[in-house]
C-alpha cells in the first residue's frame, strides 16, 4: 500500500502526522485507503524539535494532521516546523489539519491589554507556509476570517445527531444550550431531530477566572424531560456539570451531555463521574485515554469525517456537503473510537 494517492490529472496526495496523536492519523489513512507518510521526528536535549520526511513530497498536496492537546504549545510548534519543512521541500499545497484548534477560545478581547491569541495562531500557520486549514467545530465560526486563505470548517454535528437519534428516546427530549452563545447550534439540533423543544441556561462568566461560570436560571421547559445538553468542548467540566445540577434542580428527568472536544483537563473526569449525567457523548478530536473513560461515556471516531474532508479538498469537491452527513462509503465504518 502506497503512502501517496494518485489523483487526476497528475495530482498526488500525502498525509503526514505529528507525534501528538498518530493513532488518529492512521485511522484517517485507513479510511482513505492509504498510509501515513513516514516522518523522522525527535527532540534535542534542550527541547528543540527536528522533523524530516523520509520520502519526496515535491508537487504533492500534503495534509499535516496534528492534535492540539496536552503539551499544546509543543505540538503546535511541531506542526509549524512540519509545515515549514514541506514548504522547503516544494510541496504543491499544504493543508493544516487540526481537529481541535488550539487557542480557539481566545478569539476576542474581553478586557484591555489582552491578546487575541486565536488570530496569532492562524498567522503563525500562514507565515510558516500553510495554504489552508481544516478543523472541526471552532469555538466561534467567525474565526475562519482570521486566516487569509481557505478554512474548511467541518462539523461533527451530523455524526453526533445520528448517534443521539439512534440511541436515545426522543419523544420526551428537550435540547438544551448551556449558554446564550450556543443557542444557534442548539436550534439546529432541535430542528434536525424533528422540531424538539429548546431551552437554554442563563449563565454568566467571570473573564478574570478561567473555566469558571455561574448558572442563574433556565429559559424553557425542562421539568420531567430528558434533556440533551449540546456544547463544543468539555475542558475541566465545571460549567457543564453546573448545567447538569441546574437542570436536575429544575426537575429534569435525565441529562445527556454531548460535546465535540473532550479535553477533560484536571478534575474533569471526577466531576463528570459525580454530576449525575445519564450519558456523556464525545468525539475523539483529541485522545480520550482509557483511564479517563467512564462507564457512561461514549467516544465516537472523527476519522471518517476528517477523511471525507481531506478527500473532498484533494479532489476539489464540495466540503459543504459534509454538513448534511458523511458520504455513503464512510458511514459503514466503526463509529466508536
């Protein structure tokens, strides 16, 4: 099996990966019917990183997959070095594939003298030589405007909705937005699941304290209902667990948590274990190791979605069709990570 996919006419594609989450890259390659191009990468004693590709990439469309999690600054820097190496090796196009885009929460200024770090990260990738970026469920969709080139903003919503539709009883279900900023996404969920009722939690966030928010009340009917809370990420799980407690206090029959990015930092696992949620559904845009998986946690694979996006870009097809769901040939693949 070759690491290069032959295209038409005279096009070649290569998938390369950093060291943050190579297992995901292998799953994506399997979906594409190819292999990950071998890369030599190591750290010097002082922490500097070295990257070299073991095969020529001249004239190829190269997709650089790296997960921004854990030692996030190291992995972003490694991906920047990989992009630079490809530019100097005369790759035809370079696409940064970041299933979870690091620093995407820092997309605006709340106070004076703050950075807009999300914009800085996009600028770094552009300067390094990236021609486009592919990512999944940005914290704010308008961040696509931070990159002065195409951004393929994939969404895991169709995959997650399919799971909820097939595994949860919907006749008594209410879709819940955990805050005002996620109402639009929650409306889409409610509509796609047959016009389900919608509620949202009135929440305020102290911008001087990271990972801290206070729920003040609920707008919408949740008493006696099976509630599905939809969010983009679960980091320390403090705010999402507060949402569960708020819904339970308001008489919700059950609460299911659904999120794209399961960062699960710090006390997240302990909080989720004790919060009383019926089920927690995540994608594996970042690794979710076994020691962090709870009996009521389901982790779905993002590999078919990324593979479909990569194939669409390489074949110059429409990525927008993925907003409605996976292509037929990707759907039979194992949905669990």
